[in-house]
């Protein structure tokens, strides 16, 4: 549970571009799906249920750096960057 608390405190809200749903109301998502990616802070992000589904079903992709910066690519190829809360 310490890992989940850390990720929620770091992210503060859903990490999908423009979403402000509070982290306590989100799922923890593996950026690189388990077991290919680790269950570690640099591979976990908060996503609300709607955006969690969008990532898996609507063609969005996301990459995360070790500092928690996420770069999202839309199905049309546009990119968006989200950063952890200060």
C-alpha cells in the first residue's frame, strides 16, 4: 500500500491530459503492462476509469520517464505531456 500512496501523492489526479479527477478516485495503471513492466513508481500512474479504458481500448499510448513525466500520443498522432504534481 505504500507504493499506491506514493503514486497517488505524486500524481494528485488522473494523468490523462486535461483530466482533474482526484487521485483517490483513480485506478493505478501500469504504463508498460505487467509482467513486461515492473510494479514500480516509474511504471505506475493514476488514471480515472474512463481514461484507463481509453488507454487500453481507444488507441492512446503513453510513455513515462523515471521522474514521472508522461508523454501521451493520441490516435491521430498529437502528443501531450503531463507532469507529476509539485
